[in-house]
C-alpha cells in the first residue's frame, strides 16, 4: 500500500463549536501542516464510514478509489455506497453474481448521455467484480435515470411478484425522488431548490441504507461537493450530505478527497 501522511488541524464549523480535521496527503501535496506523522493507511485511520470525494469520470480518482476499496476490503469491508440510484446498484449487485455482462451492458446503454457512459466506469466495475467479488453496492442518490433504469427495475420486480416488497418500496421511493427533482428543475425553473431537495434526499437515503447494516464499516464514493463536512449544498440553504451525516454520526464519519492532490480526513 502507498504511504500517506496524516496531520491534525482544528476547524470551526456551524454544526458544532469545533471539529478536528486531519489531512492525509501524499508527498506532492498542496497542503501539509506541521508535525506530520507518516505511516501506512490502516484500519485505525478510518472510522465506520469512509466517504471518498471525487471528480466524476476521472481515471485518477477511480484508480485511487480502487486502491482505497482494496485496502478496506482486505480489512473486511463489503458495502460500497455510490452516488447512483437505487435501481442501478440493484442491477449491479445482480451483475456481480452473473456469468456474463448482459446486465452491465444494459446499464451502460441507460447511461448514454451521462458521465457514466464512459470506458473508465466500465473498467472500474469490471475491476471491482474481478478483484473484490463480494462487494455489495448501495445507491443513495436520487434516481436521475428513473425513466430508464428505474422503470426497467420496477417492471422486473413486479414481474417477479415482488410488488410491495422492501426492494419495490425502495425503488418506488427513489423513482419518485428523481421525478420530483427534475420537475422542480424544469417547471419551477429553480435549480437551487432542486439541489437542496436532492441533498436532503441523499442524506436520508444514506442513513436508511447505513442503519440497515447495523454499524458495519462502509465506504462511499460521491462527488467532492457532497463529501466536505464543512460545506453547504449547491442550493445554498442546506448542509451538504457529509455535513448532515457528520451532524448525526460525528466521529463515525471520515472523508477523503481524491479529487485534489491532497486528501482530507475528518473525524
């Protein structure tokens, strides 16, 4: 494993009087504070929830996330939370058990016109399946593709006689979240309100999935705008997802920013 440097700083934020934030950096980091202590990234360096902030569709970020997931997977982590809809990750979990790529190919077709429609993501998921085959995906964003992936998944589980099941209810809820978000964006022409709504949904969906796991250690991959424990959502009036989670879980949350040369850890 690559060595990282860990140092601690004090940071005041709105949700409490003071939050201690550490910075994990590589040797070419933009920010390095005094009294650095270098050691291997081990289980002691993360709490129960590790949130990775990324730049979407960045090969560098995806590689860093695979490295981190490999380290945590080796320590027993199996649940990988994603900035994706419930239905997409439900399909991914089925694909993980399949002996062909038909399910992934269908998802890739759904992703046309989005950043996910990239060879980078195909390679990422293939490596997850090959190297970390017991990974379980959890989608906690709204369903941006409710009219494609969400609709396909609902049709599938209804045909399997699962209407009214937890899977069905979760998929319907997530479908409705995506539908409402885009209705707000289009009809009200109010992107700020839509973004605030989405950020609240992301935190609520995350909490629901996390608490079902009964405190198992997990890792999450999200855009860096959602993982800064001191940030406000794009809409300007709601705390970003990580800040909401930190307010609820405190020291259980660790964030790492792989979208920059430095990596921020908070707990």
